[in-house]
DNA sequence: ACATTCTTATAGTGTGACTATGAAAACTCC
DNA sequence: GGAGTTTTCATAGTCACACTATAAGAATGT
């Protein structure tokens, strides 16, 4: 009953791998990628376990053996997409976050944090949308979504606190309200809306987000 | 087979009502309000027709007789909430839109259009979220959501075109891009995030939206 | 060889949207 | 007040799909 720490893909870090567990892990990977593609194109509820098994070229019981529930497949896929790798490092401890916080220039910080968010959304925005939608049908996924939102808020708070130490925020703008604004501007919903639906490029979105955060969080100085 | 125009609640305008159809309409109304409450609290998929029938105090076959599908109940509820009344008047022909377009002051226009959006979201934001979520499970609801988004985009384009005639937009900002930005700022997702989830007041959101649109769409003049 | 782990085949359960049929109940019209 | 129409209800059943149960076959480790 003792739980070993696991990477999103199911690997136990720092432990030599069996040929069996390696094969099992590759099966899991095939299932996750197949499911992610189906989820993001056809939708969560619309995608049946049967379809996932077919696309991954495994039998249906194997899917259940590997993940247990459909929900587990989605959360695994999300973790992988958000992290971008197989390391279970919290966002706040990622290097780009440290770099952004350490940047003495407020604009530099904003640029770095927008780039970081964009990097994540490039991989994970569609899946985040899937989770958000499925949250209304599955209470457990609702918790996952709530946790993700809470996490993003925490990150934004850390960023706006840092920002407030480097420059003055706009008159009457508390660090908390600034975090809320950043949360809204840098939300996956906005990214999806502008990039996926309105056809903005990844770079356009970043430029816009940096500009928007600058204009909305810091006082207007003449050099616009 | 000739279809009469109908209000969202099912009334045929300008036609004297039977006692029967009046009763039927009141049952439809009971079903819609019951369903809307359940949808927004428990979610679309989670809410069963049985539960709706129970809350509306009608039998299950009556629900099917009145609406046919679960989806039809949701779309009816959404139409009612968005319109705010029983009149099938398109958004662009509503009085507040005319007033906003006619306002010679750019800031006045922004204030009016934000107030109009806020007024709609005050009633319809939760249901819009329900539709957005359910859109991934039901292709027909996906169309409803797409139509709603398209409609909001059209409205924003009209507004930004009008704005561009009253004042200059920011350097390099086309009217189309401005509409996209307004679409994002005034999205129901942002309203839900800031008001429902982050605890902003209805008025705070409006003030913020007016300020954000001013800063993001019009050039910075010194009087900030 | 033998045990362990992974994969598969087959059959079944439970839930919930939707359909079918038919019969009461309420209302309109004559 | 009775015939016809519309609305409501009762009952039963279909179908899709997530998930479970059981057991057997295949691959790998010792």
C-alpha cells in the first residue's frame, strides 16, 4: 500500500526499469496520446473508451488495466501537456519562473512570464479546455480544474507581488486585484479564443499579452 | 407544416391564447426555470430529465412532450436569459445598442456597451458557461455556442467600427483586431472568472472593463 | 520451470436519454 | 352536454457507454 512517487507517464523516477514495466509504460503512452488527440478533436464525452483503445491499438480491457477510468487518462494527458516533460516539478520551481522573478526589469519579467504561459498553452490549451468542459459532468474533474485554476492564481500572485516590488502598480490597484487581472488576461480561455478561434499567431498573442499587462497593471508613463 | 414565429418561451406573438396553450406554456416555463437552476448548479450532463421533471412537478413524458430533447430545454433557457424578456429582438436592434452607437463620446459608448454586456451576463453568464461546456458533448449545442460567439463578434465589430469613427484607435490597431480584443475583454468567461470565481462585484467588473477597453483600444493621452 | 506482470476475450451491470403505445384529464366548440 | 382536440401521465422498452468480473493467454524475470 506504500505509494511510490510517479511521473505523469507512470514512471517511478530513479528506479531501474523492468522490460515489462517499460512495455507497460509505452502502452500507457500510446493510450494517452491517442486519447489526447481524440479528446481535443471530438470532445471528452464523445470519445468512447472503445475508440481510444482502437486508436491506440490495444484492447479495451488493457485501457482499464492501465488507467482504471477515463478520467485518469485525461488527467494524465493534462499533466504531461502542462509540464511538457516527464518531471514532476511544480510550476513555481521551474527555471523560467525563477528567471522571470529574478529579472530586475518589470517589462522583462512580464515578457518572461507571458512567454512561459504561452509555452504551456501551446501544448496544453486544448486539453485545458477539455478539462474545463468535462468539469461540469464529472465532480472529480471539477476538482482537477479548480486545482489548476487555484494554481494559476497562486502563480500570478507571486508574479504581481514581485512586480510590485520592482515598480509601482497603478493607482488604487492592489497586488491582489492585479493578480486577478493577470489571471484573466493570461487565461487559457483567452488564449484559445484569440489564437485557436480568431486566428492570432502564437507570437501575436504574446505581444498583445505583454502590452495588455503593461497597460493594465502599471501606470501610464509617456513613452507609449 | 407552416411554422409560426415564436418567442423563446413558446408563445406566438399577437395571437389570442387558448386556455390550453396558456396552461401548456406555463408548464414549459416551470420546466425551463427548474432546468436552468439545475443546469447551473449541478451541470448539464449531471442533471437528468427525471430530476428536471421532479423539480418542475410534472411527469417525465410531459417534459419530452413539451421540449422533445434535453438540449431544447437548455437552448430555450439560454434564449430567455440572454434576451431578458420574451421578445425575439436581435441584440443589434436592442435600444441600448442603438444608444451606445449614437453616443458621440467614445468613452460614453464604451460605458454603454459594457453596461449592456454586464446586464446580459448578470442573467445569462452561468447558462452560457453551461452551453459552452456541453458544446463538447453535443454537436448541436456546439453549433449553438458557435452561433453565440459569432454573434458577439459581430456586435463587437459594429461597436469598434463606430468607435473608430469617433476617435482614433491605437497605432497599428485595426478595427478587426480591436473587435477581437473587445470580444476577449467582454467575454462571459472573463465575467465568470472575475465575478463568480474571484468575487468581484458586478459594478467592479464594469468599471474595470471600461478602463481596460479604453487603455487597450484608444491611444494613451496624458490625463490618466 | 515457475511466478509475476501485462494483455486480451467474453459476458455482464447500471445509468440515463429517448421512443412507443395508449389512456386519462382538461379545454374548445357546437 | 357531448364530440373532438390538446395536454398530461403511466408503463415498458431500446440503445450507448462507462465500468466490472472472471478467466485465460502471452511476455518477462528469477
